[in-house]
C-alpha cells in the first residue's frame, strides 16, 4: 500500500520544520525540570513531578506529530496560471451579499482561518479546486449552500 502524502506549500513545510526545531530546543529544559522534580522525594505525592512528567509527555507527543506531518508532506509548486490549486490566492465575491474576500488555498497542516488560509479539503477548498476566474461555484457547507464568483486567482 502506497503512503498518503499531504500536499503543502513551501511556506507550510518550512513552518512545520521550524516548529520541530523549537520543540527540540525546549526538550532539554523539560527533562531538567523532570529530574529536579524527581529529586524532591516521594513520587506518589509529588505534584511537581507529575506536572513535569505530563509536560514532557505533551512535548514528546507534539514532536512525534510534527515529525509525522513533515515525513508525509509533499511540497507542491503551483502552476503559473489562473486555475485554482494549492498555493494560490483567490479573491471571491459572495453572490448573496456581494462582499469580497481573499483566501489562500493551502494544505491541511497549514490551514489557518484567522489568516484566511483555507485547507484543500475544506468544503470551500474542494469546491474551488480547478476552477478559474469568472466561474460561479456553488459551495455546500454544513450550514447550507451558497454561491461565489471567482474574481482573481494568483500564485501566492
């Protein structure tokens, strides 16, 4: 069975790699805190030891998660055309209220709605994929369906 690779932008790949390095730098401090808490004595009633152990476990878990994300990431370079794909910014006009919004289509690990980065697998990402300027697309979301017109597509 072939492994499944997540498409990500170069910026998304670099962000994951940077977070891995930051977590690795934090690790020795957490190990030192655990050792110091262990030295305090009775482990069954040592809240500092339990907290330090839990913090180290969370850090190790986050590191394993990020390394797996990076291992199965495939950097995708978008074509220089007006077809919507990962790594492109899309300006949309919502047909119901004529408001405009610009989104960047990114891979799953780098989605961040606060920064208008939508995932390739989100309802809007799936609906927009492979469309181009002036297309009117119907997006089916959990809250109902709506239409958008694609005003602009550019490489991010």
